[in-house]
């Protein structure tokens, strides 16, 4: 009798890693991938090593090192993280591996929690590594053990590409047996393979090309590609990954007949596509995000000298941006069949809804730091920022740029060296600083950038789910380890002006920023206070505040902080504090009329 369990997609993927015998798992947190390592690190009984690495490049190299010794390894990240890890990835395709290695990269169509939409399948083509593209959480779990075996067969890492709906969807998962993959780690010296000097690289590149046909043949008949031909229809639908589930449901909803090819593995199954071409004269390709399959279908048609008409993203039948859904597929398939979609007409709502921009949590220490920063530097200063909770400081007028992880300090340096005359104060979180901000600070000091760097140390990697970082003194599994001192680290990188402040001590923070602004060169302010959510989870209880309406004059200074706990009553023209208050006290510090006090027990 099979065992089933209701699981989040990422938890199912973690289960797949265990079933497949993964022995070394590394990663960097990034939504929608974070729960994979979170799940593995919380397993009390485990016979594998798991870590949160300081960035994706480091994580890739840790997993690669393990795979070189013959054990099975996994590295996890989100799609933009692969940009950070692309350097080792591209050379790793030449070197290959001994133990199975799976590169899990979670894409985020629709930019739910990302600064761009990016299709990891392009990296698969670029690196010539095979890619698996699951359509359901169950398939995602089942693909991982297969990916280990595929990797070991061709001694090449395998890219695994779940999307947000796979990672954060839930399903009833049928569990499999846990593989007893007990390989004794042993690194065998082979400089011709493991040392990628040019003379070795030029030999390994032809080898990489030589195994591509074998990979195609292996994946052509894999269970992840399914072809159903319909002799009564001249229309074919090819759908990839999670879009294949939407497309199949759309075909059933419309009640039409079509040949159907589901693709879940790359390189694309050319043989199956050619079989479809022999049956149909029109093909609709449905995929997220880029027209990877569509472009390959056109090349195959040209090579076959086929007149089959290929429709998809290029001609606008399928949206080029954002997530797909069943309605998108119904509309596209109905267009191809020349029938009504049956979808209800969406009418414009005339009611004007109030804007609801995302805001930092009530009691977030970043709000206090940004208040002090803006008070000192003024609204005309330039405020480059970074990727994290603090990016929401855009509502406070203290985020002028956000490029990528670790980009705030380097962008600030570039703005200064361009000749900008306004003062420049950039912000970066503690985890992001450890990720790639350190290089930026070193570069700023070395090249004499006259900027202020504010490191917002909330003692956790908050935005992605409260994962630990090197500044906490805890590993991913909760074990005590060396706590990296940010002040010493910054001084070690050459910064001579470094001050540590308590974010909620507004007066002291303002004075520190004044000194930093006046300093000629690269100055650093480390503003420390634990993330309020993490603090409350660990037992910290602060006393909430209330407004004395007899003293409140309705100046809205506290409201302008943007704290969700503070409201303004238009009738009484007074501020009020709601139940969301966590007791940080920032509003009391900025109130000039002493109208905000702690609630008395």
C-alpha cells in the first residue's frame, strides 16, 4: 500500500532529494526556492550534510566539489541566483561530475517576489546541460531521483526548473522508497579533467558536444515527455512544464480534438515533434516564459522542409510575459480552432480602489534607520539600495535604485565617480552584505568613493523566510558556529569610519549619520536591531504604545513614518495606534508634542 502525504511543492522536492540519496545539499535562500533547504535542515534524523551558503556561486562550488568525490549533491537557488552562479556553471559543464549533481533553479513567472522574469531553460541551452521541467509537485518529487541517475550516466550536472506554482503549490504526494546510495567519498586526481586550463578546456568542449546525442536519446523516451496523436485532427498542441497541465485542462474544457505533446525534459524531444508534424498542419506551442520550444519547433520544421504552421508567443497568440493559466490556454486554443472561448467578458470596474503599496512590518527597525538617514541626508540626496525587506523603503523616499544582490554599494560608487554633487547614502542588509556586498565595500574603499554605506543588520535573512546568515552564529541546522562581526569585517575591508548604532536609538543614529556624512571617504553605519517578527517568535515582548488625544495636534508626523500600526482619523483629526503595534517606540521618538506613550500595564 502506497504512502501519501499532503505537501508543499518545495517539501516534495526535498523529499525527492532524500529518496534519491542526496548527500551534500547547499543553497542560498530566495523565493520561491527557500523551503527546500529549510525542510532538509529541520529533519532531525538525517544522514546528509546541508548548508545555507553565503551566495549562489559559493553554493554551486560546494555542491560541485562534493560531486567530484562521487557522492550525490544538490544546489538550490532562485532564477536570478543562477546569474551569480553562472561562472562556475559554465565551466562545470566542461569538467562534469562523478556523483549525480542536481542544480535546482526556481523560476518566478509574474515577478511575485523577483526583480525580473527569467527563463532558466536558456541556461540549459547555453551550458548544454539537460533540464527537467516538472508539471506537478508529484512529478517534481519523482524527477529528482531520476535526475541523479541521469547526471551519473552522462557525468554531467542536471538542471531542475520548478516555477512558483510548482514550488508553492500543494498536492497529495505519493512517497517513494528512500535510495540507499552509500558511496564512499573519494577524490581521484585527474588534472586533465579537474584543472580547466585552456589546453584541457579545448579537449573537454568536444567531449561535452559528443554526449549531446546520447542525452537527447535518453530524454526522448523518458516518462517526462508524452505524445498523444489524434487522427481526427490537423491541429497539434505542444505544452511544456506546468503549462502542460493548463493546456490539457483547456482542451478538455473546450471539448476539441487535438494531437498533444507534453514536454518535461530538455533538449526537446525532436523525434516526438517530428511524429506530430506528420499528423498535423498547425501546431500551437504553450510554455512559460520564453519561446524556447517554439523556436526549436521552427528549426525542426525547416530542417524537415515541413509546411506545418507554428503558433505561440512570437505571434502573440500566447502571452510573452507573466504566468500562464487555464484561461490563457483556453483563449489561445480557441483562437487556433476558430471557435468561441466561452470565457466571460471581463468588464472594467469603474470603482477607484485606494492604493495599497507594500510596507515594512509594524515595528521594523529599517523604518527607524531610514528616518534617521533621510533626516540627515535630506530628500535631495541619492539613496541606492539593494534586495531585501528594506527595499520597501521606497515608500519612505530612501530607495532610489535597486539593481541586484550587492549592487547598492557599487552603484553608489559609480554615481559618485560620475561627478554627482549630491550626498550619496546607500543601504544594504546584513545577509546581502555577506552575499556580495563585501566586494562592493572593498571596491569603494580601494577606489576612494566618498559615500556612506548603511548596513541594516536585522540579524536574519528576513525576506525569504528567516534563514540564518554568518552574522548570527548559527548554521542552517541550528548548530552554534562562529558569529562574524560586521564591524571587524568592514574594518578588515579597509573602512576606517565604522560606527555601530541601535536602530531604535534615533538620536544616536542621527548623530552617527551626521558624522558619516561629514567624513571624507567611504563611511559605514551598522544599524542593529533584530527583525521584529523573528524577535517575537523567539520570545521578545515589547510594550505597545498609544496616542494621548489631548496632546495630539494632528500634525501627521507619526503617520508619515508609514507604519501599518498608525492610522489617522479624519473625523477627529487625531492619530491612533492599532493592535498591530509591536512597541518599537519610533513614533514616540519623532512626536514633538509628547503625545505617544507606552501602554500602562
